[in-house]
C-alpha cells in the first residue's frame, strides 16, 4: 500500500510544481555525412574494436569461422549454416549457457554512424546469449544498414519485443587509469559478417 | 534539515591537492575525457541541433511529467512489468528489500546506478543480510575500498593502477605487485563471472524510460548490467522520475548525445532495451521522487532535472578536475551536483555553488543545454538571501559591492590597490584570511591604471 500512496503523492506534487507545458519538438531527418553507409559502417565498427568480414554467400560463414577461430570450443549457433556443438540440457536456464565459446546470431539492423548492430528477442533466445559467450559473431545483411539512430528506430517496434540491444563492439572498460581493455564482462571479441 | 554538518568544499579540496603530482594526474585524466568528447561531437554535423532537440524534449517532459509517468506505468504494466513508486530514499530501499526478501535473495548483483548510491541502498541491504556486489569494474573497485564514486561515469578515476593491484592482491588473491590494467581487468572478470553465475537477483539503474513503450534503456560498456539482468528470473530497475522521455524516437536523439558527451564514443557498447520480463521471470521498476518533484517547482533551477548524467560538465570543470569528486560530499559531484544539492539541503550544500569559477565551460558542453553556470550564480544569491553566507565572504563582497557601484570610489580604490600591492609586505596578502592567495601568486602590478593608459594611447 506504501507504493499506492506514494504514487498519489508524487503525481500530486508534480502537478503542483510542474511548469507550463511546451510543445514537443519534431525530429527532422538528418543527412548522413558518409558517401557510402556500408563502407562507413565498416570503418566505425572497426574503430570500436569489431572485426568486419565481407561475404557474398551465407555458406562462406563456415570458412570465416574456421579461419578466424581455428581452435574454438563449444559453439552455439542461431544461424542455419553453422551447427551448434554446445550441449544444453532440457529446460536449460540462462546460467547453463556458461561455457559457450562462440555464439553466432542474426543481426536485424546495422547503424552506420556508430557501428552498432541491433539484436532482439525476435531473433535471439535466450537473452543472455550475446553477453555470456566468450566470442560473438553476427550475420548482418548490407541492406539492413541505416545511416543513423533515427533511421534505425524507424525500423524497430519496441512494443513487439521482450528485449533488444544495440551492440557496438566487444565488451570493454577503461575503469583502470583510462586504459582501454577489451573483454570486461561480456564477449571478448565481436565479429560482423557483412552479407 | 539543517541538522547535518555543512560540506566544506575548500577544506576537502585542500586534502586532495596536498599531493601535487597526483592532482596534475587527476586533472589530465579527466581532461582527456573532455578532449575525446570534443572529437566525438565534432564528427556529428547536426550536433548543436541534437542538443536543442534534447533540451526541447526535456522541457516538454518537465511540463507533462505526471502524464508521461502515468502513461509509462500503464504501458509497462501491459508489458507484464510490476511498477512501484517511492517518495524518498527510505521508501525506495524498503520496496527493493521487500521484493528481494519475498524471493529469499542472498546475493544481488548491481550495475551502476547513481540513484541507488543516492539512496544508500547497499548498506541498507547489507544490514539485512543481503550481499550486494557492484559489477561495473570501477564501481567494484570503490566498493572493495569501501568508498563512493568520485565521478558519475568513471567512478574510480581517482585511483591509480598500483592501488588497484594491491587491492586485488589483498581481496582477490591476484599476483602481488601487478599493475597491468589488462591483467587486473581479467582478474575482475573471473571474480565477477562467479558472482553472476551465483546471484539470485539483478538490479540496474535506468538511463531512459520511454512513456510510449513502457520500457527502460540501460547503457553500459562492460555488459555487466546485462550479465545480471538476463541471468536470473528476477530483475529490478530503479529510476528517478526525471528519466522519462516521451517517445521511442526520442531515444535516437539521446543515445546519439549520451556516449559522445561522456567519453567521445559514438554509442556505448551495449544499449539495452528492457521491455518485458523473461519467460518465467519477474521485472520490477521502482520510480523514485526523493526531492525531484519539489525541485520541479523552482522556476530558476528546475532545468537541472534535464540532466542525463553524462559527466561532460565535470570533465570540463577546472574546479572539479583539481579538487576531485569527493570534495563535493555528494554522489553527483561537479557543476551539476553543485546545482542539484542546494535544492535538497541548502544549508548543508551552501558551499558548492561557490566551488566554481563561473567560466561556463559546463553549460557549453551540456547535451541538454542546462544553464549550469547561471544556476550556480543564482544559488549563490539564494545562499546570501537565506543568510547562509560565510561571514568572510560576506564582508569582502559587501565592500566590493560598495566600491564597484561607484565609478569615483572604484578609481580611488584601484589607485590605492596598485600602490598597496606594490609596497605591502607579503604577509598582508598571503595570510589565513585570504583563501584566494593559497597556491596563487599575485600578478606584477602595472604603474598606471587601464583608464590612464587608455587615455594616453587613444589616438
């Protein structure tokens, strides 16, 4: 009941104190400063610490994995071309995904201005997957790259998903004396296969 | 109110600057963040337009906050989220405790949240036998040292790698004498992974809460918020009422500004949109007022509620950079802290509006265009009006006010000053009554006044 009373008193206090309303601004379209957003996406992603690989056919994924992760351990794949080798028990909990060396999933969108990819519960389960794995590979179609965040949000409907995340590179930190360290709590590497 | 001891910024800063090379190092570290911000902002042609949009959206939020909160609650509940309301820090802590106790939680992992720092949630939970582990590396370091954050984005920016090495050696059995950030981060990764795998609940702060979708957005570079929130069925997100933004599309504006303003990155590594609880899980959102709605009623100062906690103002502040976060005596230090705190308790934080040169660097970089320097100046007036002004400041200022209000008096006084500063013995200027002269030398005094010089040199 504490919360119900609090709700009432907070809203009342806001009504008593709020300023006069002003119009909400319309957000215009912004032209990209990049002449080629696919190329630009690759540049920014690389600057973020991502590895960008170009492929012409999804079947080339096998080779990419072999070449880039020659000694990889258990793989968890949500992509048809790559089989999963990570064993999961029936009704596995998120915590049971500890031990995945490489996770491979579809990215739904790419954003050229910041090199981020969008993955959501539309294409990914469980939610812990891109974080708990040691290494992450995402498959992204070039046609799914948008110039900036405004354009990306036009393609997303948050109301339809349980969870979604922009991932802009490998997990990193600079909390010790501003020194950049890759591989803080999440994936140690982030590879984007551009199709 | 008024029972607590006032924060003495100058005295606290004195301690911080006692070690000069360390002060220089801190100044350089924080300045580096500001420089990276400038590079990041310059790459966006519409940067200033984005700042205006952000400011406009936040103005609209402040004028309709009650409706947006209600809309947010309705949509969140439709998503299966349980929404709680807390008027103050104590009630926030009680709500979180009751959720955790209902689930018999023994270990809570927490990602960075200035709100839970503000509410002192950790000691509250620890007193009830719940172990709390802060999972952001910087936050974990200060938690192990039993300290609070000294910066809102880089909480351990004041600590040297040698000290982290010693700390980890003592508490995590890492190699003695280790100072390599890569190695130390790996030690923390292993330590925290074990905590993630064994926790019973996860709690995060909130960067943005979207009224239109009923979801919250949490931004991190390490992925620690996600490692917790997705690992266990129970996830809790705590937010201040001012975190609301109206529409999904507004996220485009704020996510473009936030990381660039904070560290110069185009976006944080992870921008997580939590909409619904996971299958078989529970998602709770705690909405906290704790003085914010009252602050909304202060015409001159309400803009401070537009803050998105990027830290650009403190990175730009010559006083923060050389006095350190702890000298402010509050969770949110620097210029933004100095305009928020007097609203909570004017007597306790009366010194903070004076911990500024009024140079305006903070306002120039603020992504939501908060008029921080103007507010600092106006809080000073409030401190005077409410009779909290330090007596030495008051005497000096009233003499200055008298002299500066009359051209004749000023002319006479400045001639006298030029003479005095030239011939006065050093102890007259450099003594304990003149705080200004600490660590400062006076410039050489010119033989004539500017007025005389101008008259002579005007053709």
